[in-house]
C-alpha cells in the first residue's frame, strides 16, 4: 500500500480500537488490539503520518525511537521492596515505572487528553537484551510491571533489513501479534501531501517531469545512492529559506539532501531555470493582471517544462496568499468569543485577558499532547497579537472602553475582507493568463485546477470566498478528463 492508504487504514484501526459499548467499555480489549506495524523503506513518511493522524483525530502522541533503549530503560529499574506474606516479611524485587510508560502518563497529566497513540519507531532494531520482552509488550502492552493505559493505541514502525544493518527480522510468533502494513514509496500519494504542505514549486514541477527521480535506492560501486521523499521535503524548506536570505543553493547544498549524483546535477540545472523564469516572467505581475501580450506569446511558444514551471510558480503564490487569509480568519474566529464575552463585563480588559488565557491553556495542553495542528498554533499567535492591540486601544481610550477594543476587531475584519478580495482577484488573473497562454485544453490548466482541488487551504478558501473562474474551469476540465478516460475504456474493451 502507499502512504496515503496506510494513513487511512491506521485511522480506521484507531477508530475501531477506541470504539466503546453502551457501558463505556472498549469493545476490543487491549489484549486483542494488535499493534500496527508500519514496515517500509526509509524516508517515505511513516513518522509524518502518525503526527498527522494524532493532530487530525485530536489524540495525544508519545513517540520513541527504540534503537537507544536498553532493557533497563524500557522496562524500569529493579529495587527491593519489603512485603508481608502470612505474617512474615520478605524482600521482593519490584521495578520502577518504564520511562516509556511514564511518558504516556506525563502526557495525560499535562494535556488532560486521556486517549492517544504510543508510537515506537525502529521497533525491529531493539537491543538484544530488550528483544525477549517485546513479545510480552506486543501482546499485553506491558513493560515490566506497568501497562499502557486503556485508550492508548500502539503503533510501531521499522525498515526492512536491506536498509538497516541493525534490523532483527521478527519471527512468526512476534509477527502474529502485529497488524502488518507494508508501505511502498508512491509519488502520486506524496504529491498530494506535498501540495498541502506547499513544497517548493520547483521540486513539484521537477517531479511532474521526472517520475523516476522521486525515490531511488541504488547500490553502486561508490556505495549506496539514494533519494527519498523526506529528502525532497527537507530540501524544499531549505530552498525557501535560502531564497529569503539571498543564499545561493548550489550543488554542494543539494547533495546534503539528495544523495544521488545524477539527480543532483539534473535538479540543479532545473532549479537554475526556475530562478531564471521567475525573473523573466515575474509571477507577481501576472497575478496583478499585468501579464502582457508579449508574455502570453512567449509562454505559448515555450517548451512543456517551462510552462509547467510557470504554472507551479503562479499556483504556489496564490496558495500562499490563501493560507495567509485563512490564518487571519481563524485568528478572528478565536478572538470573537473573547470579545463577545468581554462585552458584558465591567472590566473589558480583564475579560479579554481571561479569554486569551483560556485559549492559551487549551493550546498548551494540546501542544503537550502532540495534538496541536501547526495552523492552530499560528492562528493562536495571530489572535494573541490582535488581543494585544485591543488591550492597547482600551488603555489609550478608557472613555470608550469596550467600544475601543471592538473597533480594533472590526478593523481587522475589514482588512481581512479586503485581503480576501485581493486573492480572489489573483485567482481570476491567474486563470485569465493561463487560458490565454496555455489554451483551454492545456495540461497546465488542468494542473492548476487539480492543485487547487487537492490543496486543503485552497479548497477551503474557495468554499468560503468563492471563485467563479475555478468553478467554471474545474467543471469543464474534469468532465473533459473523464471523457478521455471513458474513450480509453471503450478502446480497451474493443467496442
């Protein structure tokens, strides 16, 4: 299965494991809840999807890499306890609580979230001393004398032995206690994820043209050469940072993320073209509706890779602006109940502070549990900035009191609406230029609409603020695409 299928399968498994009967008991006892075992090559996103699942399902998350754990750290340390049996005192060996189990309880205490995921990475790389105890843990969820709390689902991950010399192949007895999911690198599934994460458009465009360079594991005379999904995502982040700071991203930098000489050379040349086209075409001007006829003619005559690059540039800028609008919208959504509750309070400033303290406590607890989404964290920070503005307005104009704070909120709302209208205008300009340059049948236009469809932020923005151009073009293009699929099916059936 691919990583997207694995993610859905794990979410379904967790829902079943956490399902309760009419008495509030879990329908599957913990001993029957087989730990999930994600087995797949390195760098395909196994760890990332567990973090996403926890955030999306509102579950706490505790993660451990098992490579550094010994029997003592995982099971707990022994100590002597005095106990009375039948009126006679005996010295009995007891164990301190396992570091891993203790972390679960710490997370419950800090976050208040009682259900979660215990994720044990590189489970098949445990030390020789710990290995015999793993069978007991996988069956009964017990380390030493201490059990994983009810409501916590165990998910594990590991690499096949060909990728890691430390791997121990599990025997049949062990495997029969696991819910095995073998995961393979899949470019299509990763590209959907990459669009949502706003991976650098140069990387997305390059992989649209170079399927074979998405994931590589080769053993050559010089040693192992490899390129992974993790490498592409990490490279995306560093490329964006380099561009912001004006630092050149040369082959030396690329080799720190892409460990394959051929891919490094080809992507380096492609990235140079991307930077050149960015200057030549000026996507910012196109989105302002300032694309000239000369520019349209040049794009129309350009090779396919150049056109794909430009389409990616335009889409990335629009998506980034959409995310900024949604961030503001979410921040105002967090502030609204605060300002409403402060309306009826004789101490408006105290009411705003109290409301923000409650929001911050909630976010801190979610963050401690590993269940706070990044967009929620950023919206919370933006809400805090708006709250500070409102408190400052209250202090500067005590006569108006609450009305001064409300005026700040209304101004923020007005600015948000204006920004949203600007982004809608960018969408319109992007589609107008694309139709003129690529043609209504162009693959580039289909790429744009597909990207906006699978990108959560773009889909949400369009659902809230609307886009007539997107609705018109997506409908036409998707129908046309389905028509071509039907033609192929008819041809294959010989009808």
